[in-house]
């Protein structure tokens, strides 16, 4: 469970203090998938880093699993807009990086890493190097890296923003599958997913948090009642369109 | 396969051949004396005339170049690491290193000889002094130009600084260091010859100085040929090592 309460963040830039985020309060339940949507520069990425403990909030409180976040929180999976794989390592060794950085024995995680790569269709690419993979495949590998230590919490910062539309839709389905959408809900990870794509947010999330331009505040929280598992056909339903419109209006009203 | 190779190398081979023929013909056509411009045939004859102890000179100069290259590489990487590691060290070292780098090495060479005497060591140090700076800069840049997200991963997984350094920063810097070493390879050749010009009893630079005094120009040209052979071999070797060790980077 993630709790944000009155979170604000102001940083010093060369031109003076910049208020990135103001008075943000929301909760993310265990196993819940929450999407943050907003115009670029609205502080949604900053908010994600605050939750991870990578940047300090300048006001308000953040807690994860009942513990106040004051420094980087342990056991969280992070996926960024760029795959940021180590160019000098084979894909399998890239996926094993979190184990090494945490001081765990990488060989204990080998078979799990191989399983994860198979799960996302990269089973035959374990020994390849990042430059031999397409952007979408690299991002799949980076998702495996985030999942290696089986973190209960996934923080994703526009992970599919750099991919073409077709690959992006494919990756959305893949993510939901990996997340365990088909199951009963037990064992699902808590996900906070930053995006600037409304359809992506609606397709993936249980709730969509709509943010205003800088300083980023919450304009609306839209619950997405679409049944799971969601499929390609979900995008064609009237409900999907209605929700997208609602979020679009909330975004434009806030701008 | 063959047409591709031809297309790639034919232009430079043709140019090379044209220059050689023009050079060979220039002597008789313009009635130039051999001490002014010896033709390529005379130069090759001198280069392969082993009554001149070429192997000794080549050995000495190669030692100076390799020694200077090694010292520049090791010192450059260490200084680069120090600069990237600590901002305080960076503030202390960088202005000093820039000052040292702007010194004209030709002018410093006599001082080295004064302090260290004749021999291989001062020439090695001059070679190192000319070649170390790009290694320092590229090492420091390669160590610091790391994606912020990778450093975030390091923090999320609680990796100690040394581990991030070893697993992320150092391999990230490798292609930068290797491409700096290509520059150092050519700079070390210049440094060794500069040292030999100032004062030396052996080496290809010494051969040039002596040949000049005797107006034995073919021998001076021959020494030049040997120097460029050493330089090209070292440059090529560094290039090969770079391609094998850091195949993910395009160092050209």
C-alpha cells in the first residue's frame, strides 16, 4: 500500500525555485494498477521518483507498506522510458544486474531470469547483446530486469513511450499478462504507471489519476471498471471510449 | 567479397601509387640532387641497407614509444579515475593538468635530459607527457557520462559506490579510454622522436639528425619510413584491441 499525503516538491533551478508538484494525495492499494496521466512537465515522473525514495518530497508525507519513505526503498522494480541496458552485457546478464547490485548471488537467479525472458518471448535472446535487439525487445528485457527479484511494487515511467503504436499495444497486453491479470488477483504486483497516453492508461489501469500542468496537482481520479482480462476488443468498446473522453475532458479542463 | 574490398581500398592504393611514381620521376625531371629529394627507390634501398644497424635504432625507438604509451595510459586512467571519483580532487587536479598539457613539450625536453641524463627514460617520459592528457579527459568523461536511470537502479538496490563504479561506470568508460589511447599511440611516437632530436645516442630520431648533418637524405627518409611503420602498427594494434574488448562501441 502506497500513501501520499499533501506531497509537494520544489527544486532549485538556475532560474530560481521551480514548483514541480503541489499537494498531491492519493493511495494505491496492494495489487492495484494505477496510471498517472498528465501533460509533459507536470511532475508525474518526479512523483514516481518520490515514491521510490530517489528524490525527497519537500512537503507532505509518503509511505510504502506503512513505512515513511526517506531514502530509496528496497525491493522495487523500476522501468524507465529508455531500456537503459548495459551495452557490454548479454541480455541474461543485464536481467541479473539487480541481484548483483543487491549483493545477492547472481547464479541463484539464473533460472528465474531465463524463465522471465521466456515469458516475454526472449528465450532465444538470452546470450545476445542489447544492440542486437529491437527497441521493443530491449524494453521487454528491461521489464524482466525489474521483475527479477520479484518486487511487490513496480514503478514504470513511460516505459512504452518510445515505441511505435503497434509494439506499444502489444507490450500493454504483455504487461497485463505478466502482471497476472488472468488470475484471481492474488499475487498481483502493485503498479504505478506513468504515461501521457490516455488510451494506454485506460487499457491498463484500475484507476487513472489525472494531473494538471505544472505545478502538478490531481485534477481527477477516474476509476476504470472495464472487466479483466482485457483484450484487443476492449479498445473497441463504448465504455473504453467513454472513459477516454472523460479523462480527456479532465485533462483539458485542467490545462 | 573481392569487388567490395577493391572498392574500398582501390582509391587509396591508386593515389598512393600515383604519388610514388610522381615522386620517383620528380628527381630526373626537375634535375633534383639526391640530397634534396631522394626518390622512393633510393629510400627503400636505404631502409633495407642493413650496414646501418636499423634493428638497434628501431628497438630503442619502439621501447621509448611503448614505454611512453604505457606510462601515459596508466597515469591517464588513474588521474581520470581520481577526477571522476572526487570533485575536490577534480578541482585540484584539472587546472594543473591543463597547465602541464599546454606546456610546449619540445621546450621541456632539454630539462628532462638535464635531470635524467641521456637514455631511453627521458624520451619515454616526453612521449608519455605528450600522450597522457586525452586519456585523463576521456576516462573522466566515460566514468561520469552514465545514464541517470542506471545510477537510480544502483540506489534502489542499495549498491555501494564501489560496486556501481566497478559494474557500471568502469565498463562504460572503456570505449572512451580506448579511443583516447589511439590518439596517445600517435602522440607517443611524436614524443619519442622529439626526445631523440634534442639529444640521444640511438634511435630513429637520432638517425635523422645524423643523416641531416651528413646530407645523407635517403637515410633520413628511410628512418621516417621506419617511424611511420612503428606508428601504424601501434595504432592498428590499439584499434584491434578496442574492437575486441569493446565491440559495443564504434570507436573509429
